C-alpha cells in the first residue's frame, strides 16, 4: 500500500475509490493513482481485496470469479452489497464476517494478532453520531496500540494511539476464507447496518448482531 496521499471522506472520495477498483479477466485490479486521497474504511477494504487476491493466487478455485464479483463493486450505499456493509457506521466488518461465517469477532487486545481488522470508537456513541476508525491492527506496546489505515490528515500510514482514548474496540479475523463464497447468499441490503446512518445503537446490540466474543 502507498504512503500519505491525504485523507478525504467526501462522496467524491467514495466515487474515486469505486472507479479505482475493477474486475478484469477474473482478477480484482486496483489503480490507487485514481483513488488518490481516501478514508479509513476504504483503505482497509482495499487490503481485504488484496487478501482475497493473494488467496486466489494460492488456490484459484477457492473463490470462483462468479462468486466474488460483488466484492469489486464499491458503488454501494452504506449497508448495501459487500462494500456498503464494510463502509457502514458501526460494526460493518464484524457484521459482514458474522453473516458470511468467514471469521471471528472479539474484543480482547490479548487475543489480537497483527493483521486483524479492527474497528475502534472514540466515544460511546454507536451509529448516527459515532466517531470511529477502521484500521489494520499491527500490535501493542504497553498502553499504546499500533495500527495502519488512512488516517487524518496525512492519509495512508501507521499510527500509535493510547488505549485510554478508545471507548470500544472490535477485532475481526478472517479464519475461513472459503466461506467468502457465501457472499452470493447475502441480501442486497443489511437493514441493521443501513440504519446506522439515522439511529443510535448500544454495544449490547452490536455484540448480539455480530456474534462478538467477549474475551477475558
């Protein structure tokens, strides 16, 4: 992934990101020169797509082209299709992994591994008025965590933050890649995630809908 390039969470940035990803000859292509500045969930989704491509290089039959075309569509609204689920407020990645049964969701730093997807909330508000960040977890050093994402204002890169600044944290780990084929069974819209734009939710509801394991 590149470094820098600035942070932009506008609709124009979403549109640029969508136009930068395409499916060509059965391969998901990314042209990050087109994407330019981007936002946190867009950055982590690009990593997710690259993970899929790396897995397909090892085993081209694990996710046939016909079953992963929806992953390359980044023009969806929040809560819709695959990217719209990932990009939604709240636990987008965790809800997607739970519905696909392709991974696990948990809350413990002690159980986290570098490379886990991670959503953090800076306040206790979840949903309409939340302030959160979608990142790739890189590790912990005492009371600090290290992560990678598109960060404000510099853009792509690593960053450290004190655990005390984070009100809620949710890790998602891809453990069963073959289950990504379940994407074809998903409905066009996830109402729980789509409602995150106009409603507020509790952490209990997040845990219930995303099958979150509260580790010690």
